[in-house]
C-alpha cells in the first residue's frame, strides 16, 4: 500500500509540475470583480438572493477577511439569512464554464476559509464535465472538509478536485453553491472562496490523482 501511495504521489508531482500553465479560468482570483456586488466583469456568474431584502447572501468583496491574498474574494454571508430579520435562508451559486482544449485530466484548485459559526445546509464546490457516457463530476463538501475554524486571520485552506477521461471539446463547469444560509447569532460566522485555477494534466497524472483519492478513502475505512 505504501509503495502505491509513493508511486502515485511521484507521478502527480512530476507531471503536474511539467504541466504548469495559465489557468483555463478567467480571473480565478476575482481581481476585476466589483467589490460589494455580484458583478464579476468576467465569465464568472454569481447569483445570490437577498434573504433580508437588503443584503445579498454572497458577494465579491475586497478585504483581508474575504480573500486569501487580501484583495478580492467571494464572501459568503450566511448571517443575512434566518434570524436576521428574514424568513428566508441565504442561497447562491457561482459558476464559470470553459471548453476542454485537450483530451486527458483536469485539476481544479482553490482556497476556502470558514469561520467557526458559519451555518448553512450546503456549501460545496464541484467541477463537472459533459463527457459522453453520463458526464464526470468531483465535489468537496466545505461544511465538513477539514479547515481551521475561527477568524480569517489564519491562512486559507487549499483544496483540489480532479477529473480523468475528459474529451477535447467537452464543457467543463465549475460550481460553488450555498443553500440554507442562516444567522447562527454567534460571531464570527461567514466564509470565503478565492484563487480558482483549472489546468490540464496528462492522463497518467490524472489517473494517479484518482488512485491517491481511492487509497485515501481505503485508509480512512481501515481506521
């Protein structure tokens, strides 16, 4: 088992390093978005409701506490939902789609931070392709994923998602979704996403990523 892990890790390290390139996503760090709004000024689409009829549940925000680099990020304001003069919960969806330029694997990386009292029914990021045979998808649940809780003074946590077997010309879509956002009545209670990168990886490396994921799940089940 240890040899399998080492072999897969080396394959990922070597091939992802050689595959370094400009991200397929436009403005993955949201620097051209209009802070304090849902206007991206790019192919990103951010749709969010106003649970209290005043504030949107999610917005682009330029501040140290809403981004991993102190500039602009996507700020999740679950506190605008139930318990804040509203009968509604906060809901939002952020998405951008691109066309896969080559056949092979693709890796999505991004930063996330979640304050200790952030409260929602769902908060996740997914990458999806329309590959023939039913499509492909990888998702991370950001409500349960390990990341340091507390104020945003600490470094954000980086996550990665991978798809293997994507065909050239397929549509790759990145989604970030929050549903059921509500006020926990205890601060701090928000979250953010930042620094999205989507890159092509030659198939051997993408298969190694899948192998590492499977090995990790197997090890967790054995504990």
